[in-house]
C-alpha cells in the first residue's frame, strides 16, 4: 500500500507559537560594542528592582572588573536590588589557555567578595554537562528591570571593546515586562532549585566528581524545560517569543528549521564558525532549488577568535579556523552554480585584527532570530542555547534591522567563486601537517562535532 505524501506545514508551527506583543519604540538595536558597553553600564546604574546577568563567562579583566564594580556600587546604594549572576561553571574554574591554573575567574569572584563582605551578590556556576567539551551554559540575555539586553557577547575587554581589540556581535535592548519576567522565571524555576548550581564566590568549590549525579539531573531537567508566559499577540502584531533549547530535537532547533522553510524570498544567516549541521545544509539547498535567495555572512578565518597569527606560537586550537574554511570552500564549490546565478551570496567579514562573533537569522523582512546559537553541531546538541524570535508582519522594525545588516556588511568581502577561498595546500606548514594528520585518523570529524 502506498503511503500518501503529506506536505509539512512549517508556517503552522510558527503561527501557533505563543508570542508576546512588542512596542516598536521599545526595541532598540545598537551597532557597535562600545555603545553596547556604555548602554549596559547606564542600565545597571539606573536599575531599581532586579539585575540578572547570564553569560558564558565574566572575565577578570578591565571590562569585567568595571561591570562587577558597577554592580557592587549599585547594590550598596540599593540593598534591596535583586542581583544574581550566572556563568558557566567549568569556564569559571579554569584560566585562559597558557595561564596559571590559580588565575581563574572563580578565584577573582571570591577575592572581590572578601573586599565587600557586607554586600551580597551571588555568582553562580551552572554546569550543563560533566565536562566543558560536552556542553556549556550558552544562554544569552541580561535582564535589568523590564529590559532584556540580548547579545551573543560575554563580558570581557574584547566583547565590550574596552581596549584596542573588539569582537563584533549583535546588541539588542528590548523593553518588555512579560519577556523580562519569563526569562527571570526560567532562571528561578530551572536553575535555582537544583543542587548542581554552585556558588563561585566562596573559598571552597566542589569537584566534578562530587556533583556528578546532580549535573546529570540538571541536564535531564533542562532538556525538557521552556520559557513560560501567556501569549498576548496575534500573527498580525509585532511580537517576540523567547525560546530555549538543549539536545538534538529541542525547540530552538525546530524554530530555526521552520524559519528556513517558510522563506518565500530571502533568508540571511550570520555565523562566526562555518560548520553547519547537515539538516541546515539540506534546508538551504532545498531553498535554493526553489529559487529563493540565501545570504551567508561568515567570519574570515583571520577574524576567528581561535586564529593564531603566523608569528605567534601555534597550538591545536589554532587549526580550527582552517577547518571551518575548508568546510566553506567545499560548500561554495558544491553550490557554485547558485552563486553564478546570484541566488547564493557569501560574504566574509574581516576588520584587520578584530574578531567576529555574530549569529542570527533574518527571513523575508517578517521574521528575525537573535540568538547565541552558532548554527553548528555543538550548538545543535550539546550547549544550553536560547534565542528571541521576532515576528514583524507590518515591518515596523525593518529600518532598524536593515541598518544592523548594512553595518555588518560594511566590513565584508563578496565571494563569487570557491577559488577565492584559500586551498588547504597553501596553509602554513604546521597547519597543513595538523589537518593532514587529523584527517588521516578521522579526528577532524569528531572535532567538528564538538567545537
């Protein structure tokens, strides 16, 4: 018996998603990291009720110390202010590569606490998995009173452009009480009650073995968790919807899949690391075959935060930008005919020695996704991710989003042929040897799934 073909209705899933009404005047986009840092500091100074900081890490450098000092000052001025900080547990307890093991962010948090014994600002470590390589806290969004400050940026000198170097990201300030409440409620419901959550600004820290079962319990719980809110917007109204995801078949992955497949004219992707999951590659090819426009804005290998200049000591992590570039060259070569027809647009972002960390999706001027999701296998399966889906049926935010995109494109180069991408045989000798060795023992496949 032949089974009849049923057309999958991607529109239906997006239409039925509960959404929160958003005022266009209370949706602000900033276009550079310095402006973002200043806006973050000003928001902290003006806070009246709550400040919830969620980041992969809060570094003990000038920018990190500046933010923490502002938090301690405002807490001293307003003792009833609810301030909580959440960072990845693993990342906080290790130094940067090559640094002294005692020189960790967690140790700095403890020292700062000792300097302010009468001011309580808890800094929690969230262990998403037993090992950092198997999953980290990659949720984004700082909630200050009724405003959600959403960026892929963590807190350090480079992300906040405190000194000369910067890492370029997206910077959205969304004032919306229901959205802010839902994100705070998620933290209070799905982080705070669990014993895996660890205070980092204390002198004693439990080991991974000591909380092994608690980490497993938390991860299993988070795989079924979601933001809770009462949708108050229809599909004719500007709206936002917070979405989180952990594990292969999570809600955020599904929304990304639906977004691609509802595209009628053009979809735009930003990702710093070109290592798309297979399902997204198939979705993009399907769109191109339907005659749709696709634009990819990707970081040049030299704009990758793992890139090591030839005049500096090389290590294995320095091979990652080259692996991503190999992926990109193969992708472009495979789809060269769509580039020739001007259906597929590839742009490489580079600004001297600065780095690129942008993620997100824009579809048909009606939908946009701001997210920390790198659109890679690690984000798809291992890390705790989130995003805010924006539905703009009347295109009230179109000018703001277009300005954001045009600002991003200013530092890009158009790739019209795969031969513009450097072939691996011309890589530096140590890089070429590393990639050849990894490929021979097929470790490169494992690396691409984990990093």
